[in-house]
C-alpha cells in the first residue's frame, strides 16, 4: 500500500511539474514573436500601496535599455498587453511611440493591484500583420471623466477618455515634461474645461483631481485647478510652495494644506479627492484632510488660474503634465499606485527578459544581443569584417610560410653537400625536381646569382670568368635586392593584423560609448531610471567592446607567431646570401690552371 502511495505521489509530482512547465511556456497568440513579463510590485520594495488599487492606468516606459524597437512594427501597432494568466487582453493606448529615437510611453489598464503583492502582465510584439490594437477610451474606467496627456506640440488639450472633454485653449508645450511632453503655464492664460454633463458635480458628489507640477520659484499663492459655480467653488493651488485644497460652500471656505513646501525645480504629484471630506495628497502620500461635502457645481472649470475668484488669486507659473479628473473619490491605494507607476525613480514596474515564441531566447546572451542598438550592430559588423580579414591573412600566411620552409629543406641539403663545387651543384639541381623548390627564397637567390653569372660569362672576353672585388660587391647588392623583395613578400598583409590589434579594441570602445550614451539618453527621455531599465542597455553596449577584443586577441597571437616564423626564414635567407657570395668570390677570384684550360 505504501509503495502504491509513493508511486501515486511521484506521478502527481511529475504531472505538476509538467503543468508548471507548460504554463510557463504558454503563449497568448502564436502570431506574435516576442513577449516580455512586466511585474508590478505593490509591496514595500515597489509601490508600497496602503490598500488594493483597482482600475489603475499603469504607465509603461520603454526605451532602448529595456525594449528592442527594431523587433516591433515602426508605429508600434503590433504591441499588445495580456494579464498574468496569459489569456486576457488588457486595454491600452500609446501616449508616445518613436521607434527611431527608441522611446515609448504606454498606458495599460490593470484591473487590480493588491497591496503587498506583485502582479504580472505580459507585453507582446513582433507581428507584421497586426492591426492597431490601442484603445485610449478603453484604457480608463467609466469613472474617469478627463485625461490630458499634452502629447501634441502646442495643440489644444485632447481628452483621452470617451467623454471627449476637449479644451479649445491654446497651450505652450515643453519637451521636458514629466511624462513625455508637458505644458508651461504663465499664470495669465488658463486652460478652460468644457461645461459637459460628465463634468457636472452633483450635491454630495465625489471628485478626484491630479496632476504633475513643477515650479522654478515658490509663489505667495497660485491656482492649479478651479471649479466655480456661484458661491460654491473647489480650488487646488500652491501657497509658498506648499500644495493646498480649498472648498467654498455658500461663501464659507475650508482649506487643507500640506504641512511643508515641496522642492522647487522638481516634479511633484499633487492629487485631491472629495467625498464627505476633502483629502490632499502630495507625491502619493496623504498630506491632510478636512471634513466637507461637495456642493452641486456645474459650469466650466479651469487649469492654471481662476478667473472668477474674488478677490483674484494669481495663476500658477510653472510646468504641468498629466492632468486627470474622475467623478469618484479615488482611494489612497489608487493615488499611491498612480504616483509610483508614473514617477521616474519608482521600482514598482520591473521589466523582465525578452522571450521568443520559438522558446529559444538564448538565455542571457540572447537578451543582451536583442538589446543591441543599430549603431552597435554597425560597429559589430565592421569588426566582423576586420575579423574575417585578419583570420584570412593569418591562415594564408601560415600556409605560405609552411610551404616556404618545406621548399627550402631539399635545396639547403643539396647546397650543403655540393655548394663547394658549383658545377656539381648545377647538375644535382637539374636532376632534382626543381618545381618543389620554387617557393624557397634561398633557391630564388641562387637562381638570381646564376642569372648574374650567366650574363657576366656571356660578356667576358676571356674563356674563363674572374670576379673582381667590385663585381663581388655588385653581386652582393643584387642579391640583397632580391632578398629585400623576398622579405617584403613574406611580410605582405601583416599590417592588416596590426590594424586589427590596435584598431579593434578602440572601435569596440567607440561602439560601447555610443551605446551607453544612447541608453542614458533614452532613459532620460522616458524618465525610467531603475536598474532593470539601465542594465540591459549597458550590457548590450558592452557587446561592442567584447567584439573588439575578440578581433584583437586572436590577431595578436597570430601576429606574434607569424613574425617569429618570418624572422626565422629571413635570418636563414640572409645567412645563405652571405655564404653564397663568399663562395662565388672564392670560386671566381683566381685564374684557372692553364693546362686544365688547354685540356678543356
């Protein structure tokens, strides 16, 4: 019985492992080539949400450090988001997508972010036949009444929700917004909000307003947002750098302000919720509350000033980005999640490694190679050409030197045996298969000397040849010229190896520096500065340096080996040249025996 129980448990364990394995390999749609797991951490290391947040539009910041734009379509229309079950598509829309610059800002509607837990979603891309899947109106729940991204340069604000609460007011855009492009407010030109039914506030109704703001210098008092209807008004502003919210009901005002001013020249997230109380949040954290219920308010609202205030309150002078309005009072969890996901230094969103549909992601090296930018591939391609050339030179030169050494052996054997008898040496060389010696530099030196002797014999007026000291010097110079050509032939193309040795690492370093610059520029543009965003881009940039070293190191070893062998051949050749000239001088420096000459 126990044996059968163990077998049953073993089978169940194997089945569980197979189930986990198959689940991990599940793929939402086989038409998509790549996916990336994105983990949203609502715990202490991430967003530190005080409560579960529902319906949060999560900001996804993509750049060359965490996403390879060349694998997606040029307009990003093949991008999709799926929930952690890898089955349920999520609504999303593109705020900014620039494949050339390598920057994208995407809003994804996440159903819920449980406090203290992590939530996984998947991002898919790499389908050339995919149609646009973005849905701006579906990215926000029905309680969201207005969202201004300010993404279009100097264009009137466009509402991203289905309520179409667009503004006709002119704005001055800035390229250094908190989330892509933002606007600059001068304090005198407010943005007028439409008087639509979706913007109306009923008695005892609810509301949430939020925005990112930045000012260069604190003002005594300024207006960020205002809703006014007769003696009723809701105002959000800043006084001496401290955010506040003021509610006026039938002319009676109540106010809640942050206990301390926020820093200038830095972006801050200001949010206000209203229900049976007005709550102020600064950078995702509660900053104060006041018990007060909203009165009924219709009419228009304004951003950046309150023209109807009496006495007048100055308008806000500074930058603003990402204005959102809701007809419900969002909870502390929602506010904290919005701040954490939209902030530049948040560790809430962790981007995983890229995965391929075929299941062959290539491990760490696959992730690194997929993160290499175009400029990096250009440098790597150049280094690849250099490596191919250096390997070709090393192989061909090694083969040539081996053939030279092999061809020199039989010639040196014959010369050592018959070198003192020129006629006998000629006979042996004629009898030997001379074609095997043609690659020998020493043999070619010998042929050059024979050719020179032949010319001198033909020009001699005597039946015998006598070499004067001047003639010997001339022959030595001629052999030195031939030896110089042989040395040049042996060293030909070696300079390409020196170029690979010295130029490869520097070219690789250039690719790394440019890659690091692009990575940091993309991170600065997207505002995502966590280590998971930086690491892939830096690792990919270092590939160029690795490629440069991969070119230089083999070339260095090959160069030293070839130079040593060439030195041996040239030393042997020059030694033979000296010996040959000495023997020629000895042989042809005296007159032959007259009796021997007469006999001949």
